[in-house]
């Protein structure tokens, strides 16, 4: 189906041809000045230059030759020779009708199909999904759907955080809880009874302990390295935590209407790390740095000022080097991200990988992308961080519960559903529904409120989470849209 700009361009090109002008200059596009015209063509200027004529005169000839199509009246001339078009009412009606009848609502497919991976969601094992993952999920899901709708081949990947220090922390916490890991039946019983509630309570406690207790932190680091080296019972504990978290997160994602093609995680890239490290080594990109191994990614002269703990300011390279192997021998967040690029190039051959992740991780991605390009794994332009602002509480800081903890995604959806029920009752909607129908509608209204509120904000800015406002049946809200859709259907039915 041709859109109006393309139809006008084609008709204009025919006019240019009859006047012996280069049809390349005939392109018509949506006007920059909708107050003056709907569509415009600026090509008379270039065509006049080529033909050695006065632009205004040539524009006049073009306008005069425009009389055939029923698509638009003769263009008017503005400024030095711009052509302004106004589409005829008949052409508009036909186009509206065609859009209404088209399953794609008149949207065209991309001319050249690309292979696109959208990395979004990004929940972590042993930590429940919190509101920080909400924006990643909502925005990422939308971007994935838009790319797919436009005709690209698209994979959504959840990229679970299941391989870092937090795993070693949890293993060490369980070790302390059980007084050691040697008693196999005791450990087995603990893992049998593992729940997300347990993990969510134990993780913050272990993280807090690691901040204060150096010996504990050290043991957690060693446990991380041991897990990554395939030690037991580390692997078994890891697997149990992974499975419990994954099941819970799949439930949360499903209730948000978010679905992935690939449910891979950091751990899935782990088998590629040894060969990748050898490769980086052979390319001369790995450097020793205080017992760790790094890849420098800053170009010559790229420097920033850094304040040391004692207050002195020094100049260091910027961006920071990518930490590949820690001094304990562990793979880091950037290591798994780099290995995941190798894996994706091998498995999907993507033309583009989009990382829909909090803007605060911009530096991390810059390091990873530069390292990947330096190593020749993929072109820098094929990697893009689609950052976003945070969802804040009324205090302007990233959203927390009243008790100061991070709000779990499941609880947030629960709160929205509670509000939706109240609003539906106030509006006397659904009094005659079965409980099941009522709950289904409440859930849909809740999800519409959350998603619309998120997506109606500019991606890059932070916004304040205000359930009362999101849930209003008036104004720019998801529930309002749903309500209008239902009312329009009712009007149509009556008509
Ligand atoms: N798990 C990470 C977090 O919670 C997000 C992962 C984003 N994706 C990636 N490829 N690093 O912060």
C-alpha cells in the first residue's frame, strides 16, 4: 500500500519528467510547517540550478503542469520556490478507508530486513524482580514488537544475571547458615525447601554483611571463582537458586505480557570465556593490572579527572578499562557481556543488538562495545545502548517501598490491581461480572495503567510513580484509552 507522500512523490516525478527535469528532485515529504501545508517538495531549487533557470519560475511551471490526478490540487509556491501540497478530501477518504481495511493499518515493511537482538528485562537470580526491571521490560518489549512489526527478524533475550558475585554471596550465606557445606543430606534438605522469599530475604542480608565483613566478602569472592570453575556443591546450589528464581520471574513477565524468544543468562556465555580470553591474549589486548586482567578501551588523549580517597585529583584514561578477569580469577559483569556478544554473533549473526538497560549503566556498555569492536567480534555501530531514566518515588529518588526496600514487581502489579478494582467499583463497571471476569478486567486495567504511564514518558527522562494519576479514568492514561475503546465499540453496536 502506498502512503500519501509516496503517491505524491510519484505524481510529482511524472510532472518533472514531462518538463524534462531530473525526477530525483521530485520527492514530496511531510511538511515541516504543517500550518502552511500538509506536504512539501523543495526539489524545484535543485532542479532549477541543474536546468539553469530561476527557481521561482521553474516552480511556477511545475505547479502549472500539475492538474491530472485528483490526489491534490495544484501546489502553491512559497519562499524561493518551495512547492506546498494539500491533499484532496477524496484522496484522504480513500487513504483512510484503505488504512482501516489493512491489517497493518497502512504501515509498510522495512526495505531491507535486519537481524536484531533486543536484550531487555535483565532480572537477577536470587534477587526478585524489582521496579528497576519494570521499565526495561516494558520499553524492551515495545521496541521488540515494533521492530518485528516493521519486518525485521527479532529475538528478545532476557539475559539473566545469574553468574556474578551475588551467586558467590548466596553460596557463602548458605554455607554459614548450615555451618558448612560438607553434610550432603543437610544441604539437600535446604535446597529442597528453597523459595524465592528465602532468597529475597537472604540476599540483602548477605550483601550488607559483605560490605562490612572483609573475611565474609573474601570467602564470597572465592566461592564465586569456585562456582565458575565448576566446583561442587557450588554448581548444585547455583542450579537450585537459578531454577527457583527463573520460575518466579517467568510468572512476573507473563503477568506483564512480556515474553522472550531466548531465556539465556550470563552463565550460558561462560563456556565461551576461556577461548575468548585466549583470543584476547593472542591479539595482544589483555594487560595485567594489579593481579587482574583488563582490556584498555580509551583512545589516545581520552582522559578524565578522578578524585582519590585522600582528596588528590589525578588524570586517568576514560572510559575505564574493561575488567576481564578479577584478581581472584572470576569473570566479571563485562566479561559475560563480551562473551555473550561472541555467542550471539555465532548463533544469530545479528546486524544490531539493542541493550534496553538503565541509563546509569552507560559507561559499562561503552567499555564492552569498544572491547568487542577492538577484538573484531562485531562492528561498534551494531551495538546500541537504549538507556532510560529511572522510575522515581515522590521524593524524586529511585522508587522504594515505605520501609525503604526495593518494591518487588509482583507487589507493584498487586497494588495496581487493587486500585483498579476500586476504580471499577467506583465507576460501577462490572457489577454483573463473574469474579473471574472482574479479576481479568482489573488485571488488564492495571497493566494498561502501568505500561501506558511508562511509555508515554520520554524514554530518557525519569518520572514519578503515581498510581492514582496513572489509574485515572480521565486524561492521558491507559485506563482512559481502554474505556474509550469500549465506549466506541458500544456506540458502533448501537448504530
Ligand atoms: N542484570 C542486570 C541488572 O540487573 C541487567 C542486564 C542487562 N543486560 C546486559 N546485557 N548487561 O542490572
